[in-house]
C-alpha cells in the first residue's frame, strides 16, 4: 500500500511539474499490446497502416513516420529508440560512407522495449548518400536475426542470399522490387515528332533532337553518390554480366575485394564517359538533386530521367503519358533494367526473447509478406517483381512493356556496397568536372574505395530530449519542430503533416546531417499566405479528417501538428477524426480575420487544392500557388507562395546562425 501511495505521489508531482510547463502530457488508452512501426514514407499509412489495424484489432499500433535512411536509424539505435518494426527502402544492410563518429553494431539492439519494434523504410541502411551520414555502424548489433525463423522460407533462396550476412544471419527481408530504367515523357516525344528510342543509337539521336529545341534529352540527380553508382553500373550491364564482370561483382558484394581491376574499370568508365558526353552532362549537374530534376521533368525541360517504377508522384502532377524504358545497349538484346527492393522490413533486436511480444511481432511480419499486404504495397510503389514465394503482383498497364524483360530475366541486381557507392561518386564527379579520363577515373575510384571521411563539424547542441510519442495534447518533439519552423517562417500560424514528426529529438551535439534527419526529406517547402480564419480551418480540416490522400490520419499519432493555434478534435466510434474548432488563446479563430499562415509539405499544393476545392482543369492546368521566384517585384499576389529555399536549408541555416529549439506547447484538445 505504501508503494502504491508513493507511486501516486510521484505521479502527481510529475503531472504538476508538466502542468507548470508549456505542454501538459496526459495519456489515456486501452490496455493493448503496443507495437511501434516506423514508416519512412507517409503513403504507407493508407495501405500498411490501415491493414495492420484491421487485421490486428487487439494491438495498439503507434506509427512513426521518419525520414528513414542511415542517419535516422543510426541516431535511433544509439539512443535506444528504434521502432519495433521498420519498413525502409534502402535498409541497414550496408554501412555509412563516412568514417566516423561512432562504431556500433545494430545486432545488440534489434530484438528493451524503449526501442521501436517494427521498422518499415524505403531508404533504410542498404545505401547511404555521402552528403548525409556520419556514422559507421553494423546493423547486426541492433536488428533481429530472422535466420532461425520460418519466415525466411517464404523467400526464394537466390534472392534472400543477397540479404544474408557472412555468419548466416538475416536482418532485413526484401519487399516488392522497384525496377529502374529511363522514364520518358511520351507526350514530349509526340509534341516534337521524335521517336521513342529502342537501343543506344536511337537514344542518342533522341537526345540530339531534343537539344535542338532547348530541351535536355536525359538528365539525373548527380548530386547523390548512389546516382553515380547506379549510372556506372546501369549503362554497362552486359559488361557486368560477363565473366570478368560477374567475378568482380560477387567479390565486391561480399566485401572480398577493395578495388576494381584496371581492364574492367577502364571499360566501365569509358562507357560512362560516352554516356556523359552524349547526354550533354555538365559539371553543374553535381549540384542538382531530386527536386530540381523532378521540377524540370514535370515542366517539360527534360525528356528522360533515371527513375524507378514508383512514378505516383509524377502522375499526381498530371503526367500520365509516361513509359519506363530500359538502359540501352548496342542492340535490343543488350537492353536491361535493374532492380532493388522497393522496401525492406526489419525488427528491433531487443525483441529477441521478449515472449509474447516477440511472437506478435513475428506474426505481423508474416502477415506483411502475405499476398494482401504485398499487393497493396507493390501497388503503391508500382513494383512488378516480388522476392517471396506464392505471391504474385499485377503489372499495371503503364508498365506492360517490362513483361518481356521480366520473363527473360533481363533484370540486373544492383551492387549494394557502400565502398562501391563512395568510390563511384568520387570518380564520376571528377569526370563530370572534366578533370579525369577513363583511366584516371579508375585510379580515383580505387583510391576512394576505402577512404575515410573527415568528421563533420558540430552546428548546434540540444540540452534536453523531446519524445515523438503522442499524448492527449500532442507530441513534444512534433511541437518543438513546428514551433521552431514557425519562428523560421515568421508567421502567425503554421501546420505540418505527421511525416514532419521524424522521431525523437535527442539530447547532444548535431552536425548538419543529423539536423537534416530531424525533418522529412524530399524538398519540403513553406507554402505561405495571408489567409482568413475560415480558409485556415478548411486546410486544417483536410489534414485532420483526411481528403483522400495517402497520409490521411488513421490514429492520434498520425495527426498533423499546429503552431500558433490549438486543434479541437474528436474521434468517432469508427476511428474517424473530426475537427471541431481551432483556437487561439482559448478562443475560436475568427472566420473573417486575416492571419499570416504557413503549410509545410513536399507537394503541398495537392492538399491545398483539395482543401479549397480547386480544380486545375478549370484553371488551364495551373496550380493555385506561385513559386516565390515567379512573383515579379512589386506584384500584388494574394495566393499561396511556395518559397524557393526549401525548409531543410532554412532549418540548418537557422541553427548555424545560433537559433535554438522553440519550447513545446499543447496543440491538440481532445473533445
């Protein structure tokens, strides 16, 4: 009895302390087994999230939508904060490209209940970008080993071998494959009377003809190290399928070789050098990332780009005249696509020996590799190849031209090795700059194969931790994020979708890469407007109640977060969310009053247009916003403005200039 009273007194004291702060944390919930699922993309909510909740009604799922990738997972592992189940698109099967600050092994942590239990990520730890990561870690120390389970029997052995460690352990399970090739805008080809290429000669001819009209025939995001690795391999698949190519590939994938033989290397880089010349690649291309290539392709400034079957984002922009072409060889028989898992699934290593929770997590993973979930996930990322037995996925009409290549197995498996990725980047970027020829590029490649990067400088230090977990009044970490973003954007009110709540904010020092990992990636922008209270309510309602988007909320932890106002929200018996009101200083926001307002998102216009019932087809295909750069000096414009400098850059600059994290506040009032 004394112990109970003591606990109650401590609880009262803690609650009193929290009430004296800016954000009270009052939790209420049913007694269910709790499983934390990390998603690296918000679009998984519409497929995976809903299906898991329906199939496992007695489980309390918490979904954390993170940036994913090595940096995020490294930080989570180091802070004992990994999800229970992880879905990641590049997974943790290879280490960071950098030196570095930590030397840890994920096997010790994957399967403490403070770690999240299941991780779903499309970028994961199988590949990393040299601009992003500051750790050298080994996933086996933190991830669950599936090798002893029956789950591995669900996969074709030839594919699972690529996910098997030297000691026989299996930490990542491959989901539906993402097939990559050359995405062509067929409408542009038709407009200019140019034939679609069918081999390398006709590919070059198409590029030359487009250049006559001031359009780039082909371009890609050379800013990233993995792009250099993709390009080096993709355009020489027949060579890499030869005896000398296969020998080096297998040695490289197994980590048994730390260089590329001169003869093979010269052939590879000579071929790539020709590609760079024929596609008019420039030194400035090394500065171009995904967002700039995306915008130029959508606007018709580029005819063909390197892309996977995951083209939903382009279709959302109204691009329905698309075809995924292969990487071209000298003849039709030399044309190839290559594939990598569109996502991989892992479990927290601390679930090992956790009794019923371990069994439950394994059951969830089994279900996720069943036909229903696999088809839902494959449909969302538009995959056409699966690695597990007894599951077939439908090939969409837009990808019907891939079927002969799938049937003839003209699908090359990308070399998943960080050393190759790092070395490719160093050599290809020097080739783009015109500093080296093919023979010299081989030397650069080999010199960088096992190079160690200098430690990145610390930009800022946080003196406390903020958790992402959602209480009755919201998430501390999410509130800190949006309040800081509102300070950066300098507006009265700001709202951001759940994807911006990329996990806990840890105590300690932060480099630029670590600061990046605190936010959703992919070119997030500020969309600002001097809006009426009524307009703001419509936008908030769309985010809270859903409007047919993949990231529509399915639980309290998938709601957006607001800054500068509180959202009064109710939830009905079916689990649907309802916005009752938005409040400032405890009073309803006035419908006619004007507030400076900001919505934070990647392609924010899709939600804004639904919130405003704005039909692009009735406005000549013009979006309801203007890019900041397109507004002329002195022009009066009262619509939404998409800011040119993305949020990530402004976020890092804010802390570089001495900015501090804003304090958390309650932003949800449950009705």
